[in-house]
């Protein structure tokens, strides 16, 4: 085999190898993206029960920006309201959610639907109250 034939053969093998490596990488990336997309949880249409111990709320996510909450146990028993909320997805199962109630109470939450926990901060005047609880889908 001459040197020029050796170079052509080696170059061909190298190009074919690079092609298969790139095809393999592209194929794996598409598979991972599809898995993440199909595993993502959405809030819209869900009703969750937030249990803070002495206080329990039912929160229904009516649309991508409207929710309804109702206190079913605790000091605010029977109180309920519709709220416009804002959300940011942190990962496929966790969300940062925030809204301001009619009485100017600011609510900010991080909910994790994989571990079924809620961490909430209430801003009342100049005071911030931290609450932690569990979540159950109804």
C-alpha cells in the first residue's frame, strides 16, 4: 500500500468515526430532552392541599395565572379568594409562585411536587413570616 492510499484510508476511517460519534451525541441529547419534557409537571388544573400544621389551605390552579385558595383549617377557616399569580419553573417539579392579596399581603412560595413540600414567605406590612409545610394533590 502506498503512502497516499494509506492517508486516504486513514482519513476515511477518521471521518466515518467522527460522523458516528457526532450522531451518537445528537441522538442522546434528543432523548434526554424528550424525557425532561414528558416528565414536566404543570400546575394548571391541579388542586393542592398545603398543610402547615395548624393551618390547611386548598389551592386550585385554575389557569396559568389564576388560582383560588380556601382555608379549610386554622384561624382563617372559611376565608377564600381568587388571585392572579406569577410563577417561575425552577426545574421539572419545583416552582416559585408569588401573588399579592387584596389586603396587601404578599405571598411567595417555592413548591416541590417531587418531595411534596412548600416553603412560603408572607409579607405583612414590614414583617416577613416564614412557613413550611407539606403538599398533597387532591
